[in-house]
C-alpha cells in the first residue's frame, strides 16, 4: 500500500475507485465498503484509494470536543493495509479544508486530483462545507462529471448499524465482547514498555508498564482485563490493569500488563495489547496480601478463559 500525507501528493496514471471518511476503528461496517472497493479494482484497470483525515474533523470544528479515537494513525494505517487497499491518503484536516464547498471538493479533488471513476460510500455520508451535501448531491455531481456513485445501505452493513460511537461506548463500559464483535478484531493498544514503580514484582506479579504517546487514543474502562500481547512477533497471554492502583495510593492512571510464563527484559520494546475480556472493576484492598489473593484469582480466571481459546 502506498501512503500519502496530502491530497496533492497523490498522482496516478489510472483512474481511481475510492471511498472517503474518518474510518475510526476500521470496523466491520467500514470493511463492507473497503471490500467493495478492492473487488472493483481486481482486474487492474483502476486503482483503489482511501481518503481519510487527521486530526478528526470534530477535533478541529468543535472547540470543546474531547473525542477519543479507536485507532492511532499508525494503527489505522496497519488495519487499512490489511484490507488490500492500494493507496491511502491521510490529509491534514483544518478549518480551511472544511470550508470547501461540495462542488469545489468534487471538482478539484475527486475529479482533477484523483481522476475518479467511481466512489463507494456508506448510506449516511455527508460532505462539503457544513456537511450540507448528501448522496443525492453526489449522484448529481457524478452525472455532471462522469463518475459512478455506489451506495452501501445500512442493511448491507449490518442489521444493527455499526458505528465508531457505539464501539466507543462499549469500550467505556468494559463490554469487550460487543466492541470486538463490531470491530471484527480485538481492540488493541500500542505503546512502549517503560519502567514503573516495580511494586508488582515484590508480590509475585511483575508488570510491563505501557506508555501510549497519542493522547487522543481511547483507553477503555478502568479495571482488569484478559489480554493477548505481541512483542517482537511473539504472542503472549496475560492480564492487564488499567487504573490508579488505589491499594498503594497511586496518583495517576497506568496501564500495566502481567505476562504469563514470561520473564525477559523488554524495557524499551514496542508492545501491542489486544483486550479479550473484562474481568472486574479496579478496587482498593485493605492490604497488599488481600490484593495478592485477588490477583491470584484473576490469573486463574484469565487462564481458564485463555484455555478455551486454544
């Protein structure tokens, strides 16, 4: 997949079949559209293209927006590449871009820059200044400029309309089953392993502390999770705590993973953590011994869950 960081950077000798949107989560609804794109370009006559944006438009247009995203840019790129899309354009979204009228967007970008043959979009797509243009306007532009418009209906995407908003809600509630079902993969966090206070090691549960640099990344509900990690292409199961470690009077939120049957120095390495199941809420225990007893119960519950996967 070729990656471009601006619309103006893209050049092709072929016409394109494309889609556009924020694609946060690259969930099963998005994949219906992406599959249709790749099916339309199988013969090599046209090139497949996805246009997406960063920052998320709501970060720019809503002054007090505190939206958290399901994917970092690197994660979204990885997920889109796995779909077989040939070209990904991640365009900087700003107020100037948001003021383009629908006709300016279609004429200068879709037609002149991308040499559009066909656009495939979801049933509820809106575009142009103040998002005033809809599918009917797009069809009219297609007739004027000579490109096709294919609409994916809500029914085709799923009986229940999948949306990034519903996935965010499920993650904030610790409902990993629903979130992962909508995503079509296990929700994951990516970061670097850094040194923490190393308190876990003193009670027999050493943890890898994960630092996530992207502040816009959605961190799910505080609590204990069953997880599958990827370090240096090695898959290791474990359990993870997201929270403040109230038993030892922690002052800031941490993300800590206890890896099962693993004892190697991994400080400074990159880790990807897939969240499989929410086990319990974070809680404050009356003593470190009570905490240790609960962690032993958590580990048994996690191992039982993992054993059913293998």
